[in-house]
C-alpha cells in the first residue's frame, strides 16, 4: 500500500513541477510524506509546524487539486512528527509481525467501495403496517434525493431499523449514482468526534477541514442525532452545516430515538429545521410484521425452524425489538443444534423460552422503577422531582398515577413498596392503579399514552 501512496505522490510532485519554484518544492512540498488515508483525507507526516503552515499558506489550493486528481480524496491532514506515535497508535498503523509502524493505507480499498452495510438494503427490510410509511418515504428519497421530504427525520426506539433504513438509502443511492452523488454517512458521535478533534489542532484550520468534509455532501445521513442534545457548540455547527446543505438543495436524512419536539434542550431553531421536512416514526412491529420479520431472518440466516414455531414466536416476542428478535432466533437455533436437533421444533422452542433466563433472551428486558419513571417523564414532560414530589396539581397527578399503574403492571412488587417510592401510603397507590386500569379500558388516548410509556420503559 505504501507503494500506492508513493506512486501517487510522485504524480502530485510532478503536478507541482514548473508551477512553483524548485526551491519551494524542495524545501517545503517534498518534506511531506503521505502515510495514511483517513476517510476522505490524505494524511501527511510533516517534520514540523513550519513546513505544515507554509504548505498550507502557499500551496494549499494546488495541493488539494492535485490530491483530488491523483488520490480521489478531497482533504488533506497533517500529522507532526512529534505526534506521529500517537497517530500510529490511534489508527493502529503498526505491523502485526514486527511491531514497526506501518504507514499504510488502511481504508484505501474501503474508500472506493460501498461504505454501507451490504445487509442493510431495502430488499432485506421487511415492510409491514408499522413501518410502511417510513419505507415509502425512504424509498422516495433514495430514488430522487433532494426532491421530496427534506430533511427526512426518522425516529423510534432502539433496534427498530433506523440504521438499517439509513444504510438502505445509502446503498441504493450508491449503487445507482456512484461517482455522481457524494454520500456522507455519520453517526452523531462521529460528527462530534470529528468536530472536537479538528478544533483541537487549530481552531481556524480545524473548522475549514471540518466544513469541507460535511459541506461537500450531496446527501448527508446522520444517525442517532439525539447525542447532539446538550452540546451547544456542536448544535451550533450542525445548524450551520444543515443550513448550508439545505440552501444548496442537498438532501439531509436524520435518525433519532425521539421526535424533535421531545428533544427538550435542543435549540428551537434546530427543532424547527428538523420539523420542516417529513418526520416519520418507526414503530415497534405488530404481530403480523414480527411474523414476516422472523420468516425473513430465518430464511436469510439459513436457520431451520418448524413452520408452527413462527407464529408462536411472533406472539411471544411481543416486547422485543428487531435486534433482540434476531438474537433470540440465533440462540434458539444454536441451542437446538447443541441438543442434537437440526430443526427448531415447537417443543424445543417452548422449552427454551420457558427457561428464558438460561437462554439469556430476557436480558435487557428488565424493567425497573427507574426506567418507568424516566419514560413517564419523557412522555409527559414532567420532571422527576415533580413526579416524586408532593404537589397535587392535575398535570402532575395523572403522570404519577400512570407511573404507579405501570409499576404495578410491570414490577413484581407490593403496592406498599410502590407507594413508598412516591412517599405515599398503599391506599393512595391502589387508588391510582385502579383509576388508570379503568381509564385504559375506556379512554383510547389514555390507552395509547400508557402503551407508549410502557414501550419506552421496556426499550430503555
Ligand atoms: P436501530 O438503528 O433503530 O437501533 P437497526 O437499524 O440497527 O436499529 O436494526 C436492528 C436490527 O434489526 C438490524 O439487524 C436490522 O437489519 C434489523 N431490522 C430492523 N428493522 C427491520 C426490518 N423492517 N426488516 C428486517 N430487518 C430489520
Ligand atoms: Mg442505530
């Protein structure tokens, strides 16, 4: 790989010849040594800051042009020799045999290949009643980016397919528009890391690099945007990135675990930007969708399941998100095989689900009073202090009663213990429980709210 870097670098140097003085070439440009390709950037090892700064000041445009031409990369980065150890560690650029630093092109091959997960395609995405809207919107955006639904904002709990959908859009656009459309996919965390990393080196240059990376996108996909909450500087930068792309008619697709209106400390102007396109929920799959998903997964993985186990599993795995369903199927198949059965039949499945603790399928499904409290707070906008406090305003009493009801329903603890959580006696707790039990039978809106809170608590 170093060969590739050296070879292309010679091309760059010949581009410089005749365009800058021979002294300039020897003294500065030839002091750079390309060592790595990091995402979209060619990384140079630089002997000192003077070389770096001079190159940036005098030859930046020419260098970028030539790097773009010869390496198909849009950015350059500089690592000082004094920082090189750190860089080598961070990117693991060490020869596995002799431990010597190994300046090589880690992502060279990847770079020109499709960066999206090949399994996360539209074809592999099971469409049921709970996600058909999102599928249609994502498909429309993939077929004609920048035309409709901009931004497309997808939200829903963990393991329900947000990342899958983003990658499906990416895969689709990539396959059809290779080389014509620049796709940039990041998780919010990556976006944050890039931002802080670049700013660390030099505020001004860092910003230039950062902007170059994100603002060159034709389609920007940001996964898990909720991590932006509470990070002011990052919100600010994202806002500018968003506006810049948006104004240039570029497509933005965002995923989040909650809708913009529930992103409590998110700046209003960002909230309104997010809300200006299409906001679509990706919901917990219903029975029929679960059944289709199970069939698809069994088929894709080549598992053998007796037909009658499928509706049974779909029924029993009601509370599970899709990632967990995948986990359960894998484990069932594995355990059946371990017990000498090539096919998971009903008896085996039943038996294993009954001992779900052994199967480990219920791990992560443990609801706690804390999770219920959190979910109630998030869905009703009441704070934890208010919920657990003494005040008895109507806005607080109802969420508190819902909380009590859900604790009774989900936690195997006596009413008196539930009462204690709220500093109230057990008759108050019972009253609350009965009231909400009644309401969920008669009041559709209450039923929906309670369901949503329960799902949220179960998912967290
Ligand atoms: P999220 O990003 O919402 O947490 P993921 O996109 O990572 O969830 O999905 C979790 C797993 O479930 C992935 O393996 C994904 O392929 C699968 N999955 C989610 N939704 C579907 C669907 N509708 N059809 C098939 N597989 C799905
Ligand atoms: Mg995800």
